[in-house]
């Protein structure tokens, strides 16, 4: 990690294979998703950065085994700020995404809250008598 560990740059790639909905006989096409994140620690407890994702549908939507309309392939590029707070062993993350380049998908804004706690630091259950 650059800058003596104060800067983090990471990403993740995935491909989602969607199955057919048995009730509607509709199948959304398979999707490629790239998530990205760049953070910089401004103090030992606070990091600021940018995060987001790119989604591209790789295959057509189908209904009853036939291509739906024009294939209805979706695309989205989301980008926004990210704040990470360290509280003891726990981590709180606040993320905001703004959708851009949206095609055949809902367009809007997202606000995410994430909480992380290492398994080795889980609270122990109270003793019962």
C-alpha cells in the first residue's frame, strides 16, 4: 500500500449469472461488475476517499426463452465519496454513489452504511446461571 499504508487503492471484479424467475419466466442477462475504492487516512481513525462501481450487462434479458424487446442490456457507472471511521476494533463506513452513464437500469443516488468487526473481537455471550 502506498504512502506508508496511509493510502489504499483496491478493486474487485465479478460476473453474475442470473437465473430464470419461475413465476414470470423472465431472466435478466449476465452482468460484469467492477467495484473500486481509493482511500487516504487523514488521521489514525478517519479515512476519506472515492468509491464506486461499473456494471455492464453481458447478455440479453429473456422471457419465455426469447430475447425481451431489444435485449434490455443494462449499464451503470456509479461514483461518490467514502468516509471510514475506526472506533476501537470496529469500522464504520459511509458511502454515497451517484449513478451516471445509466442505461436500462434505475438511475438515482445511493447512500450506504457499513459496519465491520473482526471475528476475533466479537462480544462473548453472557454466562447463564
